[in-house]
């Protein structure tokens, strides 16, 4: 059964920022809940201390790796939560994330939260997602 996604946007300002207010998903056969992905190397070492752009890029790479291991891609994301220790700094580099989501043809529902710190000291951004296929 094919997955059908229907954007739910009672207001449309969020679409310009790369996310839908909600998505109705029907027909999914599998759901993947992705733990928060940060800028960690394959051996679990934090990377790019203090560099938001590099951390965001590696976090998306790590998110894609989990999706790929499950036979999915960014195109399967229906929800993406973003946690950051510096919302203003993240917005300066958000185009990198929005561009990759746009290239995948997806605008998942999501939440962005500013937090005091993440689990690993020095990490500035964490991405947590839900994907369906």
C-alpha cells in the first residue's frame, strides 16, 4: 500500500519556512522513530565544537544514515523536531537543513526548541524525526 501524505495548513506562513503545520499520513506500512541525531562521528565522538553550520550538516547526515539503514530517506520524514542551544545562531544556518528537505520534496511537521544544553557538551543542535514508508 502506498503512503499518502496530505499537508494540513490552516495558515500558510510555515510553508515558506519549510514545514507544514501538520500532515495526515495514510497507508503507511512501517513507521521509524529516529532518536536525536547530533554531530557525532561513527565512533561516538563529538565533532565540530562551536561550529553550528558543520554540526547541522553532520546531524542531517547522521539522520539520513539512520533513515537509509531502514530503507528510507529524508523524503519519508513526516515529523522533524529540532533542539538547539542557540535559536538565533541556528536560524543563520537553517537554509542548509531547509535546502536538503526541499531537495527531498518534503516539509515535515515539526517543533524547534531552544534548550539550555544537549546531552553531549559542545553540541549545538539535535534532530529527532519520525518517518513512514
